[in-house]
């Protein structure tokens, strides 16, 4: 970009005022970038998942200044340098070949709407700084509540916009949503009674003393998201009191074992404050048996929360919503709109079956959030918040149930296609079948598969372990190199398949939510992995030599 | 907008794919809005603080549907309806006459950058989905750390990008920032030792048993932000264990009283886990005596946190940073960039003096956040997060220290100007002198002022109370009507002036951070209030009759 005489930097109070009013010359770098973004969002970064592969250490050299610069910088100069140093080294999360995480392509209309949202700069904490955004957010929560609980018209007409009720809370993401649900559950369980002013006022120690429990616990699946133990830490319950229950061969929590554990805890006078069901585990996408969990929660008298941060959007599909059957029995549900609802980062929600549930976390302040007001900040963990609900609202209206039906079904069916491709490919092993659109697999040369099957039949634990250790290294090698090649990205994780005696096993993990990811792309990704495997001069030869032993 | 044949709605898998790739026809409503926004951000909503004053109940009728629509909607139709139902009824927080809350005008360049940020859709929880955004965020935290603590080059070179350290945490706002600081402080105090695995693992009850404390407490000013008691609730400490200490006539916490309270708590075996100093109270903008608080914290051996969510940005002014002297002694500091740093909503930060402080809240997960990684999500309360740090980075570079110097100084000096105008105006009473750019005042007809002074001299409590009760109603009347007129907005709150025996008194509150707010506008706002007061046919006549008694 050539240095135009029209460029503006900040040198005086007048020029400073100008940056709050006058737009940049329309030929500036920033305007050109904006235009390119509008014209071709997907093509903006090119085809690769990173525009330019560079080591983190080398990128850091561009971000090593620790002093805020004295002098203002021209907007165009700044933008130029950020295009080179930041954007070129960001991750193309919307690339059709980026199938490793839950970030996907976005519908084009959310970008100008995001700009509008930033320009309006509403603060949803209170009506005085958000006005119509408050009913809009309440409506989004109402629609999501209806999607889950499907209550009758009278319910929504009387509760959705009522100051005494809230159908849920909007927040920055699933972590805060889970925290909010568990916070409210804890406070409701240990509420005020007689002389005791409640945990909200007096804290956990006094609460347990009053209610005569020795401790609190939360029961969940071993596949539960790490935000649950973070919440237990934050809430003063302690990470070890998140009790992780074993899953079955399909990564679904074993309710019988949970039941037994609940009885043991009761005998120890440890109160189970909540059961958390997972509806779409982060690693494999599987859904816990929600009905059974709900029954158990009822039996032991505790809160039932469902973490559907990922899977909740599947309720938008008439064809597949049955996979989440039982979610309507949950007392609270987490859903992230920035995952399968195609909204940009920062749009989490927690929905409450009982609209008075959040009263246990209600708070007031003198200058805002007065009692009886409809200020949303009275019942959120966060304070000041942007109007992200607008983007969820827009997607719900513009995509509609019919649109989401297609999107969700396509994702799930693409995962089934990919699972089938992996199964028929001689050199790959499917580790977890997709239930939603997540699956895990690994590269295992055909001959190694045969040797491994043989070892399993013979119950040759030593051999199984030997092969799997080498395969772990090979999987890491392939995943790392594929990422670094920059053409495509699958993530990797460790899960404990029943098949391999629940030994932690390194696997590729793919999330197939991007509507632009084609079947061809998936086939190419497998072929690329085959090619990369050949480059492994350490583990692959060792594996092949094992076969011949 | 006329219905163009080029409009697209989602009816088939192909058209659905299209919304992820093809831009809308450039004459669409959304494009026109975007262009208007770019051309004239401030003028976009007109001069009024709400484009159209309508009751909340009436706005709610446009947001009463509780079912997600079946059919997709055209982007243009949606945008048209949102312009009428949402944007027209949003609050013009960037209007120069909107001086009631901490939301101000934004520099124009942050809007296209916000769009770029949304388009890149990075997830800062881990490097795999954010790459260069991770060093960028670390740099922003480094620069803010340097602004507060001013340590030497070697420190920043070795710590800023080091996986074992973090100079702070980025988050959605000041509430989460305060929570993060208090969470880490609590966990550090009750860390692992001997057989005890630490509060993180075992929870508060076990921790207090091990350390033999009867309870925990946090000491702060009665002007402390409500997020502190929310944090105490969340952390299991209990709201009543946030001990609010009286302030002096300048709204600064009384350190002697705090000292006495600390000794009492010690005698009760209640451990003070933190002292929180306020650097810019929400209601009056005053700054606690930070040096003295730091000394006290050292004396009693507790964490010292400074909530500078609002005032922290004043450090960017060489002229006024002395007002925050002592902040460099804090163990942790909260600063919101979306307040006086002119970044859109959603950019909070907490800075840690000791870069290993956050180890007490570090967590790991299998598929990301592996040990030794530089993933930012290892040490944040939130999980998935957007790349908001980019906007702070942009403002720091484009505005620079010199630019912020002008902005901050202007705000403070404008507040002094406004305070002077209020003082010389016969019919207004300044309640709190501005230290930063916040002040409180009320409308008190000159004759009423004289009667009130007389009553104070005579120590006529009954009369004082009688007048003040009527003035409270009058202030509410004026504030409400001014807001509803839609031309300008001051907020109102209740504070307890020493002058009025600390009886809660309703006051106008103004925040003068918008660079476009001129001295003329401030004079007009006072004149408008005088006019509105005349409309009060209930309290004003009663007040005037009191004078003649």
C-alpha cells in the first residue's frame, strides 16, 4: 500500500476527535481488507489452514515489544503490519480442510452484523445500555428453551419477558454456562432455612455445617468436559469431588456404576449436588443415556444438568433430535451457539427448566439491577456483556429450522460417510463410531491390523501394548506433520477404548461441521495421512518389523 | 427496500452452502447499513440517545415469538425488520449526550477490525485455533503489565512468551477478571502442603480444616463493585464474608477501620484472604489509598488486589497516573479495555505481578492444554474465547500513549469543568468532586439549598430528612424524564454523603469519557434538567412550600 497523503495519525486533540467520527480514506488497507472479506470470506485466507507456516518462536519475535508505543501509528501502517504478522499466521478455522476442532465456516451475513453489533456497543448487563437488546436476548433464550423443553404457549407468554423469571442466561461460552448451572444448583441445594441465611450469604463451610453434610460431590462421565472440574474448583467443591464414572464401549457413561457410586457417597455422608450428563462428548461426540441419568438424579434428589455445549444444536434436526432424548428432563442445559449453530466465538447459553431456578444466584446493585427490573445482569455470572444474542437471533431467523435441518443432517451423514471410508480403507482403523459428527480413528497399516487382531485373540497383552505404543507415536507424527504442511488439520487426543483394555490410545479426532467440507476433501485427507506416514523413519519401520517377528 | 429477485433464502442444500460462501447482492439492506456505519458511525443513529422512545412492553411485542421459525428468512427482510425493531430501539451509547454510563464512542477503525476478528473466528483457548493470536494476546498482557508494574526489560523478555508463566489473563470483562484474581488468591493461600492436596483438589471445607481457619474473608470498600460479592458467592466464601469498610467524605476506604476489622477477624480465627482496593469506584470514580492498603495487606499476610476496571486506563496519562500511585504494589489488577480504552464491549483483563501466580488455577485437558504448552486456556476462567485482544492491541498502537494522554486528560478536565459549572449554577449541588471523570450531583433549587444549609447548621435532622426525601423523588423524576425525552442521558444512583449523615441520597451520576461530549453539551444538559424539574407537579411544589414554613 502506498503512503497516501490522506492518511491520518493522531497528533492533536482535533485529530483524536476525528478518529471517533471521520472514516478512513476509502482506499486504505483496512477498507480494502474489509471489502475482500465481504466479497469472499472463505477465500480471504486462501486454501491453506495457515496462510504461512512459521514456528511460534519466530512469530513471537513480532510480538516482543513490551512497552506501549509513545507515538500513534497510521491505521494503514498498523493494518499492513497486522496482515503480515497476525492474519498471515492465524488459523483458517473456516477452511473446509480444517476438521480438527469445533470452529467452522460462518454464514456471510454474520460478519456485517458483527460490525453492527460492535458499532451499537450495547451492554446487556442492564436495560439502560441495551434497551431492545434485552427482549431480544430473552427471546433467544425462550426459543432455545422451547427447543429443549417444548412447553406450552402460556408458559412462554407469561415467563419469557417476566422480570421475576429467567429461562436461562447468555454468556461467553460453555464453560461459563456450566459454571452458572452448577453455581445455581449448589446455591439452591444449600439455600436459606431457619436461622441459616443460605450458602450465598454464609459460604460453603457454614452451609455444610447447617445441612450436616461432610462434603459435596458431582457425578459425571469420564468423558465430561474439563470445564466441570474447573467449575468444581471455582465453586469451592474441589476437583476430586467431580466423580468421573467409567463409560461403556460407546463412550456413554455407565449409569449402574454411577448408581453404585452415589450409594457409596451417601454412606459417607457426601451429598451429590448434581449429576452432569454429556450430550456430545468433546472427544467422541457421544451422548450419555439422559433418561436414565434423569431417573437417577430424581432418585437421589439432586440437580440434573446436561452439558450439550456441542451436541445441543442437534435438537434443531427433526431427523436426529431423538439422539438427545431425555434432555427435556434436565433441570439445566448448556448449549454453545458458536459451535454447531454457526455463530462467531463468544455465544454460550444455559437454559433452566424452572424459570425461577436462577433466583439462587440473583444479585442486586444500587446504580443498576434494581429489584423488579428486567436487567439481565441480575442473573448472570458475567457483568458487562456484548449483544452477541443478536447473532444467534439472526441465525435462527435467517437459517430457520429448515436450514438447520439440512446443516445438522449433512454433518452427521458426512461423519457416517467418513466412518465408512475409514472402515473400508485397508490402512485405517475407526476408533469411535460417529453418533453426531465427531469420530476418532488412526492410521494402522493393514498388516499391522492383522497382527494386532491376532494378538488380541491370543490375549497377548505385551504385544498389544508394544504395537499400540508405536502406533501412538506414529499417530502423533502424522498429525503434527499434517498440521505443519498446512493443507489440512485433524486434531489428536487420547481416549481409552474398551477394545484395548482401556489403555489410553492416541487417535485422530475430526469434527465434521463445516458445510463446505466435501467427501472429496475427506478422501484427500486420508491419502495425505498415508503419504505422511511413509515419512516416519522411526516408528513405522519398527512396527513393520514387529509383524515379521 | 424493494424485494430484489437477486435475494437469496435458504431452500436447498446448495443455497445453504451458498450462505457460507457467496456475499449478498451489494444493494442489500445489510450492505447499505454497513456502508452507512462506515461512513458515519456517530451519525448512524442520529442525535438522540434512543432513536425512538418506546416502552419496553411495546418493544417486547416484537420479540414474543417463542418458536424458532420453520422457514428461512431473506437476509434483507431480516435486516429490515431488525432495523425497525432492534436498532431503532437500542441505546445510542456513543452519543455525546449519553454521559450516564461507562460506554462511550469508539474509534472508527475498531469496527472493520471487529469484522475481521469475527471472520477469522479464532479461538484463543489454544494455539491450534489461534496461532499468532496467542503471542499477540500475551503481548497485550505484557504491555498492560508494564504499564502497571514497569519492570525491567529482562523480566518481560523472559516471561512474556514463556509457557510456565503468565502476566495476566484476558477475559470477557471486569467481573470475570475480579473472579479470576480472587480464585487464584484463594487457591494460593490454601495450596497443597504435606498430606493436603490443596483446595483446588479437595475444596474449601477440607482446606479450612487443614489450615485450621474457621472461615475466610475479603476486605474492601463499601464502594466496591457488586462483582466482588458475586465472586465471594461463586467461590464458596459467602457474600457476608466480603467485609465492606466505610469510606471517608471523599469515597475512599478508611484504612484505619479496615485495620481494626482485620484484627477482629484474626481474633475470631477468620483468615482475611484478600484486600481489594478500588481504583475508580463505579459510582463516584474515587481511588482508594492504595499504598496504605498494600501495607496493611503485607502486615496481615494476604493478597492485595486492585479493581481498576474503570480507573486503570488513567495510567495511560503521564499527567494523572499519580492518582493511582500504589497500584504497582498490588498482587493483581483488573482493567477493562472496553471502558476508558475505547475498545468495544467484551475486553477485560487481570494482570498478575508475579508471573507464577496463576499456577494455582492452572488446569489441563487431554485433547488440548497439554502441560508445557503455551495454550492460554490453561489459566483462564473461561474456555473458548474470541480474539478481542486484537482490538486492544490495535488501540494501543494506533492511539499510542500520546493519544491516550490527550483522551484521558480531556475526560478528567471535562469533569472538572462540569463540576465547576454545577457549583456556580444556583440550582445545582455537586455531591461528589471528580477525581477521575465521574461525578455526582443533583438539582436543588437555590432557595432549597439555603434552607437545607440552615437545617444542617441547626442540626435539624427532621427537616434535613424531609427535604432530602423530596429531593430524592425530584432527582428520580428528572432523570427518568430526561432519559425518556431521548436527548441526553445521565444515570442515577444512591450514595451516602457524610454531609447528610450518610443517609442514602439519590444523585445524578455522569461519566465523561466520550471525547465528543463538548462543554456546550454539558451546559445544555443542565438547562434541560432545570426545565424538566419545572414539570414535576408533585415534589417541587412540596419542596418550595417547605422553604416557607
